[in-house]
C-alpha cells in the first residue's frame, strides 16, 4: 500500500468530510512522531499493532559479491518491528 492509497482508505473509512490534503498532513505528523519517539526513547509501542524498537548492529566482516574480497562493515543502527500477539496470529 502506498501513502496515497492509505490516505484514500482513511478518507473513505472515516465517515467524515476530511480533505486528502488534511489527511496527508495528519499521516505525515503521525509518522514523524513515531520516528521521534524511536529516536529519543528507543521504542514506540501501539497496543494491538506492535512495537518499533531501535537496534544496534555490531561491526562485522562482509564479502564483496563481485570479487569475493572481505570488506569491513561498520556498526549501524536500525529499526525493528515486533507485531503484537493478536496481530501476528491474524496473519
């Protein structure tokens, strides 16, 4: 699903007369707040949906697939998602 499709479904499902522009701004703000929460608090949890957490990846040695040479991969951060039990069982 794309952002435009999400906004369209929200507009149809809300039963309110909200413009696509207004809904787009709301969706942007929601995801911005999720991003800030993960960055600052290291996690964001939404009951019934799941939890986004910040994870650290250790440095490791990788391989260049073209040449086969070993290359160092530096440490990095990533976001992981763990679905809520009800959500996971419904998949």
